[in-house]
């Protein structure tokens, strides 16, 4: 896919992976709709995007405004005439044992990570069907492929994305609509700092492994290449990505390792 002139909608675009993806898509000539809850940060991202591309800011809370997604989408298409790629990137991570995590926290994670992506995808799908093309991108994680201590519902939300978007891909294969799932490993963002604990409070610290992960810029370059190629699913990371293959081929060994690993 040539990205020049395409309209790309990115959620969670005010920081981290979403911000880096915004810059990389803009560098490749794509026009952007950037969304998050934070107007001021979106203005900063827009200002920092490469010149010559169009950038529309759409403030959006993926957990609380799902009933308005269809109306918001229609209003955006009145400006852009089309949406070529939707990047479901908005999300929140978790740091808490199952025994310590309140059910309200589990629900909050699922509303943001899963239902937010599903609701926005359902709002955009009729547009892509009408225009006869499009691509949905779901931001999963390595723990969308296996479970990990302290991340039970975060992992569950990412597993759920795989089931939904794999099904969507099968349903739209004859409609010229692509579906891509990305599984990042450790990327140096504030994802662990912003993660919520068992009582819903913010962790407030950055994990050592997250701090030593790939830069968001490197991730974005790899991700945009994979998206442009229309890949169905791909992983981005370092040696931690071997966990996927270890679980697949040596599940017993993986189970012993993951139960003993010092995760934070």
C-alpha cells in the first residue's frame, strides 16, 4: 500500500506508540485523524507532524463515548471523504495480582482495550465497506499470545482482540478490507508508569524491562512497514518475543519459566 494521501485514524495518539505512529505515517505522506482524551497533547502532536499533510484532531474517550462513535465517524468522513486505515491503539496496562484486583478495574481495562476498539471498528466498518477498501489495525501485545503474572485482564483484553479481529478478517476477505494485528514486546514508553494496580490507582513507575525496550521511533518504523504491506499479524520487539515460540513448541517449559519469572 502506498501511504501518500491516505487517511489514517489513530487512537491513543497523544503519547507513546500512538504519537510515534502519527509522526511515521505523516513522514510517509499520510493524512491523519489523531484522537485521545487530551486536547493539548494532540495539538502538540499535530504541530510536530511533518509539513504538507492534513491533521485533524478528534478528542475521544474510547471508554465513555462509544454510543457516539457512529456520529463522530460520520462527521469526520464529511471532512475527509474516506478513512483508509484505523489504528486501534488506545489502551491501558495493568500491574496487579488477580487476588488483589477489584472487578471494577477488570471492567475498566476491558472497556478501554477491547470494547473501545470493537465499538470504533463497528462505526468505521460501514464506511470501508461503502468505499470498497480499508484496513483495520489492532494493537495487541506479546501477552495477547500468552498470559503473564500481574497482567491477567490486560492479557485477556489483548487475547480478545485477536479473536475479534481474526473473525473480522475472515468476514471481510472478499471486501478488499485488510486486518492487521500487531504484538509489541517491550517498548520504552510510559505504558508501565500509567498502568493501573488492583485498586485502580496508577502504578507511577517505569518497569526496568520497559525502560530498556525498543524506542517508540524504531517500533513505529517497523509497524508502519508491516501495516503498509498488509501483514495479517506481526511482532515487534527483541529477545522477549521468543516467548511466543517457546509457548508454541515447548508449552511445559514455558509454563515453568513464566511462573517463576520476576515480572514487574
